[in-house]
C-alpha cells in the first residue's frame, strides 16, 4: 500500500495527518480504528516524505492556474450548495426560534464564504490574464 492510500483511508476514518519537524501529528474527533493507526505506523516514513514541505512534498508541488481556479470554484460551489440546503431547511414551519436563528447564522456564514471565494477567483483570473494572457 502506498502512503497516499493510507492518508486517504485515514481521512475517510476522520483522521487528519500533519507533519511537524520529525513528528507525525494525528487529530481525530473520535477514536480512530486500530487498523488505520497500524497502517499509519507502518507507513510513517513514506507519509512524512509525502507531506513534508520540500523533498517534492505538497509545499513544492507545482500548482497551475487551472488547479487554483478549480479549487476555488469548488469551494465557492460548496458554500453555494450549503446556502441552497439551508434555505430549504428554513422553510420548515416546525423550527423553533433557536433553530431558525442557527440556520440564519449558518446561511450568512456560507453566503459570506461563497462571496469570498468568488472574489478570490476573480483575483486569480485577473492575475493569470495579466501574467500569461488569455491563451492559458
């Protein structure tokens, strides 16, 4: 099994993995499955190599304009989807005042985040156009 597959399994199990110096940091909201912990332990060196800045890890991976645009569009879309879902939930007449207030706050937060990501997308596209032209 490759380190990327172990990271994928860990993520699916609710485990976040980070590297700090020579230490692998794990964070989970619930007790993780022992089998996943064993996989992480077995592949610790490869996981650290993959995640560590430098040595070809994510910090030095090449990121294209398209990569940035797609990532930002996905985030903006995710927040727009949440806004749609929360709007549908808000139409429920059986909601208490506290539930309705919570939905309104969550909607406002997601709407703000969507607007931020859409603004970032415009900045990225503007910088890209200035840097390399429209033929990217």
